[in-house]
């Protein structure tokens, strides 16, 4: 017969494992807090269960508290910490591998410190990516708002003005006015639909697993952005692979963790190839040489540095220094991204403004031409009338009338 305590434990574990993935968002800071404090508490000699109890008291998120309860419950039931953390689905395979190695080697507290340091580096990397994209996103959003304002308020009023002029409007003007009238008449349906389509397009181009290669191809064809992505990927390659090798994980297991944590299809394909090649007994040097277009993945000097590190037996140190080097390079590239994108955005915005301005100015020129033509015809008719009158007077005087 099953005891009430076992049923209670089972229900607790079930509830924590069924925390919806939606509720797992926004837990980044508390994840870092968990790892950082777990490292410090274990270093002071406290057991894992006691450390988890102490950490839970300071957690603010109810979801994170439930997850910590589940981790503790798994450990009570005989699981090790790495498996308990893996069951939360909050941590990457790279982190789980480091925890597993730490438990097996007796260096759990040290490896948790490494994880904490790596999480901070990942945050710094994301911060650089966000800062590089903040300016163009702001400009595009502001341009969109201005475009909506013009379409909703300005163009319909211009339409009524131009329609009262009784002149034939140029094609561009007619197109702009029709677009403005359509947006104004269907604004509450069209504007949300445009916004929705924009976000759906961005999602499928850059985030959806099966189609994000399209966005990757686009980004890899933009000069400075291509360099920025390469630096970010090589920085993660050096940090993750170097840290795992330094912790004692084999090269193939380290590459497995690297593959699982990489989102770039281009680099994931390369890492899969590298894993297979090294598994077949090849060195980094031979693997690099046989991979097509290897220099687009990794510059030749960096390949040579890695090969030298492998031959000297200092591969992990070499890779970690490589990660640090590319992390520092990203600071300068972040500024260059903004500098490169700024003129492109200005050109795009300028073209949009020029199109609207030309569409508005052309009818004015047409109207002025019509007025000038009318005045010219009027002057000609007046001149002809005066000439006829003078001719009549001349003949009248000549004939003595």
C-alpha cells in the first residue's frame, strides 16, 4: 500500500515539473542568484539541501521557489544535482555538463563559480548585441509612427484639397492618396494587422527554427554585422569549449554541449562537422583544412592559434584567451554597427520622405502650369481682341467714318 507521504512527494514533484514554459521566462536573475549563492554556500561546507533551503528564503518568484523545491525533492529521492537541475529545463547543456563534472571530480563549488562567471559573460554579450540593435530599432519604430500619422491625418486632408482643384493628379500622388485614404478608413483594422505581420515576419525570419536561416543569410551579407556575429560566435566558442575542457570534460562531450547551446545554423553545422571529424581521429588542423570555406567561419590566424594550442597541450587556455580577445573586440564593433546602420537608415527614411514630398509637390506644379497656360491663353485672346479693335478703328478712319 502506498503511503500518504509518498503520494505527497509524488504530487510535489509532478507539480514542479509541470510548471508551464511560459512561467519560466523572466527567471534569468534568479537563476544567476541560485548558481552564485549555491557556489558560495557549498564552498563554505554546507550541504546541497541546506544550501537550497537558504537560497529559497531569499527568492522572490513563486515559480522559482517551486522549482527549487523540486530540485530538493529530486535530490532527496536519490538524484544528483546535475540531473535535478536538468529536469527544470532552465539551464543549458553546457551548465549541466559543468555541474556533472564538478560532482564527479569533487570540484562542484569551483565549477559553479565558473558557471556564474560564464553567465555574466553571456549577459555582457547579450547587452552588447542589444546596444548595437537599439538605435536602428528606435529609428525604424519612430519612422513607422510618423508614417502612420501622415497616412492617418495628413494625406486624407491633402486628398480633399487636391480633389477640389479639378486637375489630373500624377500617378505617385494618386497612389499616396489612395494608400492614405485606405489606412484612414480602415485604421483600426489595418494598423494592428501591419504591426502583427511585421512581428510575424521578424519571428519567422530570425527566430523560428526551420526558417531562421533566412535571417542568418541576410545578416551574414552585411559587412559590419557579419563581423559582429562572427566575433560573438567565436567568443562563445572559446569560452564554452575552453571552460569545459579545463573542467575535465572530453573534447567530444564539450562539443556536444557547444552544439546544444549554439543558435546559429551556420556555426552549428560547423560544430557538428568538427565533432564528427575529431571523433574519427582527426586533429583540429586537419579538420579545419578539410572544411569548405573555413575562413568565413574562423580567420586563418585564429585557426593557427587553436592548432598551436592543441599541439602544445594548452588547448583549454588558448580557447579561453580566444574568447576574452573576441569579447573585447566586440566593444569596438558595436560602435561600428551603429555607425554603419545610421546612413542606411537615413537613406531609407529620406527616400520615404522624398516620395511623399514629390507626391505632394507634383500636383502643385501641375496646377501652376495650368494657371500659367490659362493666363497665356487669356493674354493671347486679349491681344487678338485688341488687334481686331485697332484694325476696325484704322479702316474706319481711313474711309472717313
